[in-house]
């Protein structure tokens, strides 16, 4: 008997993770508060456990903290019982506030307190009124919140620190650090002091013995925090498959109108399960006939409600639940589907916010949003993955991707569906487990540095991590956190002229490259250039353009700005200490073969986290959305960076080293000797106070005349192409393959003679693309562009993108069924519309010239670096040049 296929029940699998729109990591994370679910029971006694999450519980009118106990690998809850309340600060006195009726009679007001704070902008202590309230929404979040009422009633009044989430406010005030150890004794929360081994601290402290006391103090704090042990994270990855009536459609997780046909679960303690919806009784051997054997035995559920309840039982059991896009799909769909199936609220472990899907009894980590973070993508993983899909990330980091089938999903047997679903859960889990649980450790260490709950770390961008860290340090010092408008008024001026359109000031320097192919190229860069500049030049929002007359002569090169000489800046101290710890301690120890593999791995994780923070530490001050946005600080940092790289190039030239290129913090040197490199490194440390280091060595590099356009091949054959992806998700398959073939050729070049041969082979690749297009030898699938609808076809009114134009050409009954998440595959054609859906097109319709433009765009950057001209390769005449350009314009 043949295996039953899914289409017989009208159940279709949708490619949900390929079809979702890219999220924007919120600059201000949605408040995870006002929880509507029943309050979990608080513990009164708890052994050493890790603080991992915080939120505000409206029923308890208190902050709820979640702790992970590493011995039992269970989660526990505790409500703040210290009497801490939400508040804001204002410069109006209590007497003045009492005269404002909307303030005095505000239902959320509790009391006024006189407090003193150090004002870093004015460099003085000031008296403020602390307006204490009964509920966080009385501070902000409602139309009549006090942060809106006070300035509206008194236009001269100022309000501070009213936009900080309340659970963050409590953690800052109490000095609570997520990721660190605490215990609960007689219902009271107690910090567990962690000290690294005395030998570790002794060795590390020697590196900072010449630093001033404030730097040594903060370094000690960092080491105590970063060296603290990390737990084993008991977790489960979950993936669901939903049947729809249109195979390409992503079901709406808010409506959850289609059945869940399969769920896979993969855990850290060895559990591997696949639950399948079975529409009628059938023996296991029958449903699996004709398919490969599964590594686990599927569990068949006679109805969907039974399946979902079993999944909920598992999710309630694990302290950490891992998904890939669970915020927007898997957990959101499960929550609403459970409601539609009539599953009781106390059985449903998922709680939904506007942007987040949270676990009532655990922690939900959405890897999609974490990997979407550009800082993680670039600095932690070196852009190894480009598309934010489970398949691309899995292949890039694990060497394994999703399972794809040539036959339609509707024709999959149950066993094939189970295998497909299980692979997704396996990939999701393995992304947290590879390299000794690297991702889980990254998240917890980021939480420690940022002073931010693990859930927030995975759902916000780097600017929010740094904002939280700075807020914590301000509160720890009893500093007033400045208002953005005050900062902009006092420190918003810039003096240099931007070279790049849209920028507010002159940025990094890029030296014109030396065109051609160069072998044995060493790239030297400054160890964290901008963090080094911030530390060495004492740059911080309060020290730049300070109010002291005696500091005005301490000028920044190439600007009229000056820097304070009377006090250490908070940014200089924090960023400088993290920079020194990474460069002098953790980066070195991560490569120390005398240490155990486990310790080296931990140190590598720490140095990766520090790299992520440090590479963003300059950029955030130049970002208008950042709470400490300070244009003059950003401009000064860039100015010192230009000065450093210019001086370095001049020194290299004086040492007779050919300088091929210079970009921001790097210099490219042709065939330098060991002695020349050592001389340049020594000069930089003595004269600039900054460390130069050999960042990478290329077997050869090829430069064009254009800046930021080069390729380099490492000794192992891997190819580094600057500024070119060549393999975007929407790129037609024939171009992806051609680009991949070119990269393979370049990787094999080992000498100038072989390079000339490679140039000829690359010419042939380009010619082949051209000829096959002209002869229409590619299939429609080879030529197809694949784009996902971000909304319904009829909702595109102001503009009509090409994929929407193609969709509208489909039969009316099909167009009406197209919505957000549906995949449109189309080709470029001759005619007024310029596009057609693949199913309506023929090879005779193809617009060859349009496709040649894509070929040129894909290859021109590399060809330019190789000294090749795209059109000359094709043998185009001057008249054809002219006609091609004319066609582009028209």
C-alpha cells in the first residue's frame, strides 16, 4: 500500500521562515510589563542561581525577577519586596509641583522627595525633586502621564529619566546584574559575590598596574563579572508546520485559522520528538512506506487539540524555549491556535505582547532576531551568513541546511514531513549548541555587560545594549542621566564638512588604492581604533567642549573642539577599560595553548562579545536615535582616527614600505619584512599611544581605482571581496552559480602566472552568461527572481514594486488569494510591464538586455579589481556601448 500524501487531506506546508519580512530591531524595546497572566508563586529560599529575566507584574504591582538554578536546571520566581517604586526627576520644587492641580491630584502620585544628583553636563551637584508614583504608567505610557503633564503645565520645567522601563529602573537602582549569581534567604534577595581565582586576578592586574585608580577599579569589576562561571542551559527548540490551502502562503499567526500538522522538539537533554496530525488510523509502517527511516519514531495524534496540548506540556517543562522566528510565527501561532481549539488558559504556556512572544514559566529566545542583529552578524560571525534564514545560517555556521525536496510539499508523505520538520528543530537547537554552546554564552555575557535581561538582549540592537550599560553606570555613580535635548543644545555643533552626502561631519579617511594585483599583502590595523581614540583622548559627552576655560587649549586635531583635562570621561573609562581587557587579556588568553580548551573557549566568547560592543561604541554617539547622541564627540573621534591613520601611512612610507591602500583603521602593505612591521608597530605605540597589529595576510590582493573595492585571497584559498555580496537571496540562480564559479577560480591562484590564467577563465564565465542569455538557453527557473509579499496585493497603492506587478498579472481568482508572506516568482520580460510571473512567461518573452544589466552589476566590481572591462569582454562596439547606455536611461 502506498504512503498517504498530505494533499489528500488538503494540508499544505508553507515556507514560513523564507517568507517573513525583515524585522527592525527596536531602538526602544517594547515594555515587557503589565503581564495579564496569573502571578507565579515566589520562592522564599533559593540556592545560588542566575538572574536571567525581569518584567513588571501588574497583579503584584512589583517587578518579577526570574532565576535559573544551575544544579536542578529549573526556573524560579521572586517579586521585589524592598518597597522600590517608579519615579521621575524634575527641576521643579515640591511646592511648585503641589500648585499644579493635574500633578497634585494625579491618581498615580504617591509623594515628592528631595534628592541630590551630580550633573555631568554642568559639572556640579544639583537638587532635584523625585516624583514617586504607584504605577509605572503614571510616569509614562498614558496620555495624562506625569512626564507629559509636568512640561505641559509648566513650559520651563524639565523632566529626567522618565523613559526608562520600570524593571530596568529597579535593576539600576539596586545594582542587579542579569547573568550574575544571587540567592534568596528568608525571602530576601542577596548578591553572591564571585571572585576569579587569585592567580587570574593577579596576572590580569599586572597589565593595569600603571593605570590610575578609577581605571583599576572598573577593570576589577569587569573581571569579576566576565570571569563568573556560566551554567548549562536546559532548553528545547520547537518548530511547527501549518497546513494551508495555498502551498506558498504563510498563514496569519494572529488568526491561526489553519491546522498545525506537525511539531518537532529537540532538547539539550537528548529529547527528540516529532508530533504529526493523523487524520485517520493507519499503521506506522504504512505511513512511512517508501521513505527514508527517521532518527526518531513519529508520534501520531488523532486530533489537533491532542497534538497542541502535548506540545504545551513540553514547553512548560523547559526553562529556555528556542525558536527561529517564534515571536512572529511559531509561538504566536501556537498561542492563538490553542485558543481557537478551546484549550484552557492554564494549559497554554505562551503569553503574547505586541512584538514579543513570551513564556509564562520560562524564557523564550528568538534566534531570528538575534542573528538579524547586524553587530552579531558582522563582528561576532564575520558576515559568514548573509541571508537571515534558517537555511543560510545553518549552512554557514553548521555546514547543514534545511531539507528541500524537488517534489511539491503537498506530495510529501508523513515520514517525509516529519523528517523536514525535525531538521528545522534540530538546526534551531544546534545553532545554540555548536562550538560549546557559543550562542547561549554570548547572550548571557552580553546581558552581564549591558545590564539587560536575556530576552531583551536577543530582541534589541547594540545601541540599546550600550544605552542600558550607560544608564546603569550613571545610576551607580548617582549621576543625572542627561536629556537628549540638553546634550544636543550644548554638544550638537560640528565643524568639519562631510565628504559623504547625508553625513553631518567629515568621517574616516580612505586613501586611493594602488590599482593592480599585488602578492604577499599584509593588512595592519589599529586594535579597536575608535575605542582606543576614546580612551587615549578622554572623549566623552561630558568632557568634549567642557565648561572649563583652562581646558580650551587641549584641542582635537583638525577641529576647533577641546577636551577636558580635569576629569576622566565616563565613556573614556568604560569603553577604554573594555578595550584594554579585550586586547591585553581576553584576546591573548583565547589563543593561549597552555590553558584548557574549555577556558580558551570561554575567553574567546568573551573577546567576541567585547568586540561587538567596542565596534559599535563610536557609531552610537553619531546616531540620532541614541539617547546620548553627541555630534561633537563623534566628530572628534573620527578626526583623531584620520590623524592616526595619516601619520601611520607617512611613517610606513618613510620605512620604504609600499602602501597599497588605507581605509579607516587599516593600512595595506606590499611585501613588508618582519623588521619593518615591528618598527611600525613600535612607532605607533610610542607616538600615538595605540597598538597596531597584523590583522590579516593575503596571498594576493587585486585593487581597482575605486575606493572600498578590492578582493583578497587568503593563504587557505578563501576569498575576501570587499563591498560585494554576489549572492543575494533574490538573485536569479544562474547568476549565483556564475558568481560562485568565479570565486572558486580566484581561490586557486597562487602565482602571477596562475592569475593571468584565472583572468581568462573568468572572462569565459562572463561570456558564457552573455551567450546563454542571447540564445535563451537558461530555464525560467534559472532566470526567476523570488520576492515575498509584505502585504496583500491590493494594499500596494502608492507604489507598485515589480513583484506586485507580476502578481497582478495572475488570474483574478489567484490574485485575490495572495497576501502577506506569499512568494512571488517572476522574470524580466519585454513589454510595458517589464515583468511576468514564471507560470505565465515563456523564454521568448525574456528581456535579455535587462538580464545583462544584472550580470554587469554582479561582476563589474570584481572585474574592475582584476583590470577587466565587462563590455570589452563581450566585444561590444562603441555604438553598442552607446545604445546600451541609452537603453538604461530610457
